[in-house]
């Protein structure tokens, strides 16, 4: 996509449907999951898979080198969360 054509990108990604909160700014997409219970399992792997399927269906690729996982909260409440797994490995946390 040519630099500066963010409007066409926003129109292009308007059909992105992932089962979590999504924040989109130009060509950056953030998937957001809030876990309120201490040992609640995360569905982020499913959400990320849905994003990858959408990208593949739209002839796009998720840049795994730039993909990061951020977990916020005290380690005592977040240490049980597994790393986000991909076919070749995991997403950097």
C-alpha cells in the first residue's frame, strides 16, 4: 500500500471480525482481551488465529517479526497465561 493511503486501508479492513475488542490505527491492529478472574483462561490464541485467517483470505500477511504480546497485571495474577503459540514458535511477550 502506498504511503499516505490510510483511508483506503481503513475501508479495506472494515470487515475484520474477531471475537474480541479491536483497536485499529492506520495499519496497526491491536487485539484486546480483558481477563477479570485470576485463573480465567485466555482466548487470545483463538482471536489471533481469526486475525490470521482474515489476513490470508484478504491476501495479506501478519508480520510475525513485529507482532508482540503485552500482558498487563501483577505476575501473581498473570503468570498462568501461556505464551501465544504459532506454527513455528511463539509471539514475543
